C-alpha cells in the first residue's frame, strides 16, 4: 500500500508540483492550503508523513506542529523560506523530524521524505528490560510504555543499543539528522531532557540517561 503524504502549502502551484513528484515516486499525496484544516484532516486520515510549511493562512506551521505532537508521532518535515537558526531550533524542538528550506528541488524533498520514512521502519531493540519499537515510536518498560517523536527515537536508539557506552553530542547528532546539519548543543540537551522525563514516567523514576561531564551521555542499566 503506498505511503500517504500530506502536503500543507498555501502556494497552490508549488503544492501541485510536489504532489506530482510524489505521485511519480508512487506515493499518495493530499494537499491542504489553509492551516486551520490540518488537525482535523490528520485525525481522520492518519498520513505517513507531513510536509508542513511554516507560513500559512490561519494557524501557522509552528503552532500546527506543536498541536500535532500532542496526539501524534507522524513524521513532520517543516518547510520554510526563513533560514534563521532560531526558526530551525524552534521547529526541531517542537518535534519536527526534518527541516527543508526554500527554494528546494522537488526531487530532494521526495528523497528527504523517503529517508524519514526509512528511519521509522519496524526495528525492536531491548536493553535491560527497556524496549524500543521503531515502527510505533514507543519505548516500553515492563507493562508501561510512552510515545516518542522520531527525533527522540533516533537519539535514544544508539544509547539503548550500546548501554554504558559514552556517546558525544556530535555522535548523537549524526544519528538524529541524516543531512549532517549543524545544530546547537542546546538542541541535543533539550531532547535529552524530554527523553529523561518520558523514561522516568514508565520506570518508577529511574534515570536511564546519565550525563558525562565534558563528553556526552550514556545509558545506565
């Protein structure tokens, strides 16, 4: 069954161009041109990935991303003509999985979506009772589970796969973002803080991720 891609873009010609490229790549695209229509459509249709422009009539992309993450871990790729670092940081810390700047090649957009979808294929990792389900983006411990964003999952996966090993921020960053972007250390630390809280919720307050001063992080069994 083809993957369903939601394209949220108010430039109708650009949205149609992207839809045509996704059709050629054997995806099923759907277009929305107004921010206020996105949340209800996603709840009813459950796309496999969302291309989300930041500047939209009605709700903007940042607000939509924030509200989507309250009930869904569907991969989100933010699209914008703004390139300032603060926009990149805000978008990714809200739970976006990738960030695409205009102008772009439609082929590149399709390739980036393919990469994000590959990262969310089903993989199961177990370490000391902590279990990761990559298909559903869930971390479980005993009978408890918690949903993760795609970026949180990619950050946690190497830590769980190799417990007690120290990973630098740079190593974790390379695993999180396939395009080797440069992001602020504060981005990694912010995601780690959120992960710690989520994991503590399912394991009676156990702190799985420990900081190693001046180096990075490790998972403690």
